[in-house]
C-alpha cells in the first residue's frame, strides 16, 4: 500500500509503524487504518498493538487449513445444491420479455463451456449521452438489432411478371436510417440479381421466369440482414436503476459481443454477454474467469441458492481457465487432459485411453487421487499428505 | 501366517506386448477347444488346463502350487495360424500404412519435416498436450508424398474398410488393353495417320512379335512395357484395382519401420513396436479371470470369454488343417476373415458394422472391452469402488435421548462388528476380559491373532482358556503382542453414512451407544446433514480398524466438528421441525412456569438448579419465564442480535435472552444465528452441548404445551368462505372481461410480447392475485395459536402458501410454466368448447384441499403434479452427473502450506485460495468481511479488561480444549476438559458397564 493511500485515513505514524510490522495482508491493514482513523487517529501504540494481535489471531484462525482438499469441498458445495434446482427454463428476472436458460441446465452449460449458450443474451450499457435519451438509445438499437426485410416493408410476388416487389415503409426507413437505394444495393450484393427501384418500391425477379426460382428468391430475401448484427434477433430497452442513476439499458436476444463493443454509443466497460467464449475472445482469460464466476453465481441466486460461497465458484472458474484458455469440466476438458492414464480410464471412454497409453508407452506415476484409489494406496491429500515421525520434544535431532 | 510383504506400486508402465513375451509368460499352449473331458477333468492344453490356475476349491495349481484363492492364475497362449489385426488399433494401423513407404517402410517425410515434427512432439509432451494431434499432423504431411523421399517408390492410396480390412488402391493393366491399343492406333479426326505395329515396336523398343502378341491379347505387357506403350500411344491402359492387404503383409511392412521413424509418430518404440499391433500369438486369460460355474443340475456353464476362446481355437484349427491340405485360396481367405472376426469380437464385441457375437440364448457376449467399460465395468465398479468388511446397514429411527455425536447400535450389530485392539501391558486386563466373554456375551471378542500371525476364532469353548482363566496353556493365552478383535462398546468411534453422499457431511463419525431393538438410533438434529428422515431410510456404519483411523475420525469427522457447512459457512446442524415449534412456544409471548414445570422443562439438560424466580403470580407462587429458562442454556458471555423468522428482533445480552422469539432463524439448522455464533465463538463442544440441550428443552416444551394438527385446524368461518368465493368470483369476471377484450381485438400487447401471450399473462396475474387474496382472507381468520400457523411462522415446517391451499384455494395449475393447455385439439378436456380461454378450462382449481377438488380440478392437479415428479427424476440424474464431473475435475486440488492451491502434480491453480485464503467453513458466505475489524477496535478501545489474563485470552488465538469423547466426559466429568455443561445425563447413557 502506498503512503498516500494511508494518509487518506489520517492515522498517525506511530499507528502506522505498528500495523505495518504485522504479518497482515494489505486488505486487513487498510481496514485497521480506516477503523482507527474513524475513531481516534492518535490511538496509543499499545492499543493498536492489541488490535493487531487480535486481528492476526482471527486471521490465522480463519485461514484455510493447509493440505485441505479444497477442490472436493468446492465440487460438493456446487454439486449438492444442484439437486435442489429446477429444470425449467423460466423468464429472466427483471426482463420479462427475454427468455434465458436458468437453473440446472444453465449450470451444466457453463461447466461444459459450450461454444454458444442455449439462449445467448447481452446486457448492453450505453455511454452517457445515449443512456438518458430514448431517441439516442434507439439509434444504438438499430445498429445492433438485425433488421430483415419484413421489418422494413411488405414483400409481395407478382406471379404474372415474375417479380418480387418490396413496398418499403417510409417511416421505418427513416427511423432506422436506411434508404431504398441502399436496400436495393444490399439485395443486389447478397443475391446477385438486378433490382429496379422507384420511390419506395424495390423490384427484382429471377433470370429465367420460373415460379420455383421466384419463391426461392423471396426465401433468400427474408434472410438478408440489412442493418444491425446478424446474430441479434431482438433488442429490448429498459430504464434501469444503476450506479449512474436511471439510464436506458439494452437487453438482447442473441449475442455478438465483439461487434457490439465496437458500436458507437455502447459503453464497452460495462456491457456484458452470457457467452463466456465471447468474453474470452474479446477481453481475455481473466475476464472469462470473472464471467464464469458471475454467471454461476447469478444462476444459483436465481434459484434461491445465493448462500453458496463464491470461493467455491472461483475455484471452478480457476481450474477451467488456468491453462490460458477455457477448458470444459468433463471428458473433453479437464478430466480428459489428466496426466494419469488410470484416472482418465476410470472416468469415461475407458478402452480408448488404455489403448492410446499403450501406443505412447505412457507411465502412470500414481500421483493423483483416483489412481491411488485404484491401486489401493493412501491418497496424497489431507492427512494422507503428512508423515509423522516419532521424536522427542526439545531434544536435538541426534 | 502373514502373507508376503505387501508391495506398494510405484508406477505403471503401459505398452504393447511382444509376441515373444506372450510365449515366455505362457503357462501352456492351448490347442484344444474342449474344456472338460467326460469324467469332468480339465483337458490338458485345453482352455481349462490346470496350469492356467485353479478355481475349484481344494485343487492345487500346477504352475505355482497354490490353492484357489491365493493363486492369481496364469496366462496361456494360442499360436494363431495366421496374423490378425488388433481391433483397438485399426485407426493407427491405417495411419501408419498411409504415412510410411510401401517399399522401404520409412516415414514419408523429408529430414527437415521429421525434425520439425519431432520438435513439435517434444514440446507437446512437455506441455502435457494431446500427442495424437501431432501424430495426425505428421501423417497428414506424409500422405502428401506421392513418391518415397528415401527409395523413390511410388505410393498408393490406402483404403480402410471398417473394421479390419485394408486395401491398396493400385493402377493395374486393364483386361481390355488390346482393344484400347487398337483404338489408339486407328487414325482419328485430328490425327489421321494410323500407327502400325512396326512403328509401335520401333518406338517402344520391343520386338514386333511381342507387340503382335500383345495386340492379340496373348501376352500381358509387364509394367515397363506398359509404360512404354502408354507413352507411345498416349493412352491409359490401367484401371484402379483394390489390392487387399493381408494382415501378414501389414506385419511385414511394419516390421521394417525403423525405430526413429516410429518415434516421430509419438509411438514409444521400446514398449510398443507397430508390428505388435498385428497379433500372431493370442494370450489366453487365466481361468481365474473366466471362472465357470456349476449349475444346480451339475452342468457346467462357461464364461463368455471361454466361449469366445473356444470359437477362436476351432477356427484356428480348421485354418491350419485346410492350409496343410492345400485348400484353395478362396477358402483360406474366408477362414482368415472368420478368424479375424472371432479375435475382433474377443476383444471388443461392440464394434459398429460388425454383428456382435452372441450367446446361444441370443444375448451378446460380454468380452474384454465390455468388461472394462462403463459404470459396471472393471474401472468404475471394481477398481474405483471398493467393498469393505466391518460394515453394517439397517433402518434408522429417531432417538431424542442420544447426543448428536452418538449413534444407537443394536447389540446384534455390536457383537458382529469388531474393532482390532493391539494388546499391550496397559490394556492386557481389558483384552482378557473381552476374550473371556466369548463371541456371544456382549462386550466380547470374535477373533484373536497370535504374534506369529495365526488367527484363532474365539468360541464359547476356548474363550476361558484364551483369557487365561481355569487351566490354560500359557502359550495359548492372550498376552502382549496379540491382537484381539473385540466387540463394539459404548464410546467407540464408528463412521456413519447415508447415500447419496453428496457432501462431506454425508459421512460423519459417531460414538457408539449399544442399545436393544433392531435399528440404528440417531438424534433428530443430525437429519439435515445426512438429509435423512425416518420413513424407512437405511444407513451404513463402518467400524474403524486402526488407531490412526480412529484418531482421525475423532478429531476431524465427528458430528460436532461438522456443524458448519463449507457450502455457506453457517451451521447445518440445529433445531428442526418440532424443536423449532417447541422453542417458539416456550419463548413466544414469554409464558410463565412454576417451579415444577420449569424443572420439568429442563430435565433433559444439565441444568439442575433454577435461578432466582422472575416474579410471583397472583397466587403468590414463584414463576420463571420461558426466556429465562431458555437463557439457562446459553453461554454466559454470549451476545447475539438477530431477527426471528416470525419477524421480531431477538436480543441476547451476556447470555440472557432479553427479547424476542426463538425459532428457526435463531436456533434452526441452516444458519440459526445463535448456534452459528456459539459454534464460531465457543467451539464445537459447546455448540454440541447447546444443540443437544435446545433439542431436549424444546421437546419438553412442546410436550408441556401439547401440539397437534388436525383437519379442523384448516377450517374457517362461513363468512370467510363466502368472502373467498366472492374474491374468486370477481377474478372469474375479470378473466371473462379480459377474454372479451381480446376477442374484440382491443387488447394491447405488452412490449416484446404477442397479444396471445399478453392475454395469458394477464389472466395468470388475475388468478394469482385471487388466490393470494383468498389466502389473506383465510389467514385473517386463523387464531394465533393455530398449530399450522405456528409452524409456518416459526419456520418449523410449511409455509403460508401450503396453508392457503389447504383452507382457501389451491389455485392455478401449471405445466411447462404455463396454464394447462394441452390435451385435445384446441381444448384441454372434452368438457369444454374449443378455444375456451376461461379459468376453469385451463386448470384453475378454486376449491381448497379441505373442501375437496372437482373431478376436472383433480385431473388438472394431477397434470401439474406429474410434471413435478418427472422434473425430480430428470434432475437427480442430471445433477448426479454434474457432481461426478465436478468432483472428477477438482478432486486433486489441495491447499498448500504456502497458501496456494495446487493439484497433485504441483500445478498451481490458485495463488491464494479464494483470493484471500479465507476458509469457507469458518466464514459465512453472507458476510462481507471475514474479520470484524471495527468490532475489535471497539472492544479494545472501550472495554475494560478485568485482568491481564482476560486480556490475553481475548487477544490470542483461541486455543480450544480438545474434546475427544463425549462418552469419556460423561463418565468422568473432571477429565473431560473445561466445559462445565457436559452431555445430558440421560437414562440410557449412564449405566454402561464393560464387565
């Protein structure tokens, strides 16, 4: 902790020297400073010493026991409440309009590290000038939400002339800031047809008069994204209470985090997605770790299991990300990449692991838990990791 | 007699086996397909040859001389008539065929490429990556080479026909080569000069007669001749031919692959030569691995593996006979294929595309890989899951008189399950006494083991002599150095478990209390950690067999050490159900008790003197209040402030309950504030005493007041019923109105919803509100002393919704989170018109459970209920798998002395557990800070300490007295550490005598 930081609590040098001499971590030292600073900045050294001793005692008392099998404890602490969760996909708490996978399926999805979640969604925060005005917020929405042709006008087929006719809606065009000629251009580019546009009508048809081709064109036309991001099918604006006061927040159905962060008006520092792989690609592995913790905690909270200690979730997130990329928990991830042949064989796809091990001439050193259960040796965890030797108290080693 | 010195396995090396090694380790060659002769003796060199091990008791193994049980069995071998492919390696074989030269067998990579892949491989190995990826990349590169960079041989495409056939796709001379040549020699449109045979002969440098022979189809040109003709005539004379590679060809091919090349592919040449993937010798598993069973009628039934081996030997024999007889190639190939099939299914009988080998009954055979695979396979069932001795299982039942640390064990179990005690000078007397009691008297002994390792069964006849009573042979008397397997007695530590073992509190150590009757007896407060109830649940008990295990169990696993749950850092053991109702009745409204009553309430606890009375009633009789009585159980220096489930503020100052109702929020399991505080501030022993005494007091209290719930408790006055009917009637009208608006097309949709969805939401809301207000009306009409209300309010059991459903209105039933809308086309039941959107038609139950449901309502209710059942069933399997995966992934992680979290290979996963090294057990997950610094500062600066000792006690880390046995304390309270309140001196616990 820097000097300036301490000064803000206004404690005396005497207090400071006592506290700095202790073996406490910075977070606790800071809290002692704050607490003393609030009461009496010139508390005498004796009293400070007492505070420090007591805090140290409690700190030591509250630390995890060395050799504690924290992994198993964390796994149980997350797995056990799984039995109490629902399988139902219910509505998102605050936003009734967007369905989000919840409960056990979502937890499984996270732990599986699926490439795309079942219901991808983003929460997009806006920069100040966009966040307070509905008009401005909508500007951002049109850049995010995929606009397809049906949102812009009516499509009809003229079978007599073998033409597809689009009657564009003037108001929507203006609202979404797109012109008929732009639309015509996009259609030409995407479908390779020649278009004719007059006023708000765009027309085109197949090269050869064919009824099938005509319908085919209409189908294709519907798929074209004229504006916005292809993966995002819907955006809902809501006025929400945040630390910056009341502001507009966008909730999306579908996720394309990378593209959204680039859009003007989007506050990239606060926006979120529930797709952890996108977080990893855009913001890096530490952000992905944070996202995994947050998403898991959120899922548990939704189910009324908010009492699960975050530290358990941290451990799961850490093991999923500790190799620098997101690994799933299961056959294709952590369990499949274990060093021990026996551990892998005991998990899933037993025979293949054994055959591969034979080919590569692998040697199992029997360090882990599962291997030692298999060969019937004590496990090197907890009390199995310490050796006691007979000795005498106080005497020298000889 | 002691067995051989146990050996600890240090590491396990995996590899392929050299066929020579198979022969060397083989106890016998197996040549006969038969197993037993007519007299029932195993045939020599047959599949049941006695040299392969013994399974029948009493026989001696002809290889090692041991008897069944101690002989592990010995492998034999079958010499295969022709090599066959090992099914497990078909993909690798294909890869090797594609990546090596067909002529010189060298890897089709240039030196530079080889270097590169060797480097890649090394790096992946160091980084613990997937070796197969590198191998695949190397093969992909090698396949690109059309010509061997080493010998220049042209390479052909390899086709693999699953499972075990390989073809080389070669260009060979077509059958109609002469016609093609003739056509090519004719003049064409562009080139009108015909080529004459002499010209061709000149151009190709061949004899004219040879050319003529070729043209007439009498002679097939050799390869160089063909190439010359093709060049001269600019014609293609070849066609694709699938040349089958026989396993023997492949073996020859692989034998020539140099070791260095094999290494580049990530194959360990020392332990696994590629040619060993083609089997020439088949090991025959020992009979102990495929025991035959004798059926009741005396017939022998052979194991699936034996059946398969019989098939293999039969075909092998036929193959050899046919080959010797010089049978045509076609027949030989057929037999070869058949042999391949049998060897394939011997190893894996679930290969796709191959019909599985079946038993006579049509059941597919369980062959080698099926034995290993899956939940019931060798790995998960036999190796990861161990069976144990010294365990017992029976039904559990509640017993409020045993401490939560204890378990009641029936005598029959206690005499059957034993504990090994090593006899020393100090326990010699005890040991002899146990032995003297024999196997049937209760604290007796079942076995003794002499220092020379001989085990003797203690019987009624020899027990006196073994104990040195009467005429005894001095060498046959239990003495120092012996081991005695004595019965369980009170105070022994055992491990107790209930499945599913979802968290560590599912396995805890208890102290034994031997009791009559047949069940295990549990204190009801330990139900939450085990998730146990008494509707027929069974639990398992394990007796520990050595001192280390017993010490560990006492210190780490005893119930009182597990009061805090690591999931949320608060107590998981505490008052439940009737205990909560009891404390609620005792403290709510602070009732008064006279001396007799007060002492009766406290009789299950260690409190035997009452404090000064709180006052006197109108009759002049002294009284004590409920709070005073409850306060007697609290530690003197306890300060707690909390909010009760009922909603009032609970204040405890200096161990006295000043205000508030004691209920689930304060003494309950799952975070009862008082229990949690005592556990954290006063340690597990005090917390155990407190929980025991609260439970005991609560039971006395609930018995004092009396507590029962009947159907009349759910009835409400007539007026209230009418009010409820009105509310529901109104809701129906509101729904009708909504439907009318909708049908008139006037409904406005909510943002992001369709009109239909909006209607559904609004109807659901209206009906939900109706149920809620019906519930409120019912609630208003309940007396405060209604037992159901007491239970709901105190958090003992049930909630107000349950009450509403019982008395007022069950409410809307849901399937898939929507009103019920399935069944018939456009309607739920045939009672309704299509497209009827009304409340009735979609599963609104307006009656209460007490009134009873209409048939339609009952049906809808059953629909909703069924979904719940299905959900539960699906959930248990899903969450079980999630748990298995999580445990598998995290099981190796361990906190280290330096605060890091590492796996067993020392890979760091976290530099500090949970970012601050705080134990999730000690600190509740709901608090922001692990240490109350402000509180400490306050105390240091404000509190006057009585003396230095007091101060020191406050400042230093609290070292708590170790308490290892509740039983020992109770017998000798003086020795039991510092705690004054020892366990409840209840009737069952006192008179236990060892002799």
